[in-house]
């Protein structure tokens, strides 16, 4: 077993550049990667917004999944006196509770007294072992599912070819395309694949139709499996993939929805740049919405957030307000989603046919 210590950062002052560099170097000392990342918090200090922002600033640039391996380690727990760790967490407020949610509610206490230290160390090692076992099981299941889905590649290609022949004979269509990678040499912009994610009634299908410039996806019928449409738009070779929406009230089958989301990249032409558009309607957005987003997006792996853009649909509902005002009003749950997407977002009015907003949306791929 190897334990790697790293330099700490300060929440209210500028941390030297070498500290961030050392954090990155620490990861190279663990091959193929750390089994656990211990976020050490002293019981005697307060974990507020400044501490959260400092933590995000230093952990965000690290090129490894952090939160799926993170455990909060509360030190100097003997200073709590008669107060339980649960009561301490409750008194600390929402920021610490939010951090616990990001870490899957994994935490361990550590006392300063030597009589308790060994006991707490044993508890910590047991929790790490269980976390590693669960991670291995998830990895095995994911590999098995992807292997099973691999046989769909041929079927998907056959569907594209059939759809291509059908579209070629449709009047008034935008020019259809085959392989985006092949057309790149004809002077077109890079091939793009846009995968639409979101809850039911979030405007995914309407957005796909707006982008493609035709009624490709049925808006009045529930999407139960992935579907794809293709078009050449302003020099871009574009594939749009619609996926089933998840439900907050049990109206959709969670297992089927996740299976279809996992399958969605198979509908993207080889060589195209894949961007995930997370449809968030301009209406209510609660903590329940946030948890549903995290649960379903994480099916695609932690790396998906780096290619994800929040797409605010039904933008006409803003009624003159700015999107920044709306985001601030909705609070922490929506801000969490935006933070995960590095603040990439775009407002879309699916009730308005405007080529300009489609072109602006496609331009965003350069920042995703």
C-alpha cells in the first residue's frame, strides 16, 4: 500500500503554482491511478463557499475522475466533545452537505488520540476496499455491456444506409450525408455528432428537428429508443442523436433509458466530434432534477462532462430576463450542473425557426 501526501492550498489567498503542479504529479506516482482520494477536513475549521471554490479550482484541472474515488476524512474528531459527526455536518450547512453528496456520502473520522487512531485507520481501509470492489464490479459490468452493444455497430450502419436512400428521394430536404469523416476532405467543416440528453418533455426532439431543419423526430410521441438524423448545415456534416428521456416520477423505465443512453454514441459516424447537449427546459429545476441528471449522465463515464453543453430549451419562457438572472434564481442545484459542464450553455427557442441560432449552437463545439 502506498500513501502519497500533497501540499495544501489556502482558500482565501493565491496558492502558488507549484502546489497545483505537485497535485498533478502525485497522480503519476499511482499506477494505473489512485484507489482512493482522501479530502482532509479538520473538525475545527468551517467548510464554506470559499473552501469549496478553492477545492474545485485545484481538483478540477486534474485529468482523473475525482469524485467517484473521493472520501472525506474528518481529522481531530476528538475535539467534537459530545457532538456526533452527523450533528457537526448538519451544523456546517449546505456547502459541506453538497460536498458529501459529490463524494457519494463517503466519509471517515480520525481522532488525534493514539488509542482511537488504529481503530479509525482500520475503518478507513475497510471502506476503501469496499469502494474498490464496487468500482471493479461497475467496470466489469460496463465492459460487458459495451461488448454486447458492439454487435449493434453493423446494424446501425445498415440503418444509416437505408435511411440515406430514403432521404435522398424526399423533396425539400437539406442535403443528406453519409460518413462525416469522408466528407471532411470536400471543404466541409469538421463532422459533428450531437447527442441529445434530458428528462421527458425537455424539448430534445424539438431541438433535434430545429437543428436538422425538418420533422425528423416525432414530438408528440414518447421516445423509447435512440434515433438519428443527418444533414449538411452551413458547411457542417451533422448527425443528431435523440435519446429517451428520463422521468422524475417513474413514468419511464430507468434501466431501458440508461441502456439507450449508453448505446447513443454508436449512432455517431466514426471520426466525428461528439458533443452531448443536455436539454434543460426554462422552468423549475430542483435538487431532484440535479440528481436525475447526475445519475443518467454518469452512465457514459466521468469524462462525458468535458464534452457536455447545457442547452436551455423553451427560451421564450425567459420573457425578457437574462439567462444569468434565471441561473442565479434557480440556485445551487442548477449551478452544479453548469459547473460540471465548465459553464458551457446556450439558450434555444425551439418554437422559432432561426438558422442563426442553429449556427451559433454548432459554433459552440469549439469550446467543448
